[in-house]
C-alpha cells in the first residue's frame, strides 16, 4: 500500500478509514496496469526510433 501513498493516489488516513482492503488492492491493480501500459508505449516508441 506504500506505493499508493508514494504515487499520491491515497493517503495513509484514506487507506485506514475510507478504503477496504479489497478496494485498495483494486486501486493498486489499476495503477499497476497503467504503469505497464506506459512502459509498453515507451518501449514501442523506442523500437520505432531504431
């Protein structure tokens, strides 16, 4: 859950009081998928340059 705080998607207080564990894990999964998509786009752009 540290990653959610570091990415400023949620504060520690929000994670403790507003989100259930299931909701926090879904938020993390969405964030992780977004990072994967950005990495893939960057890799694709680098391949096109070469």
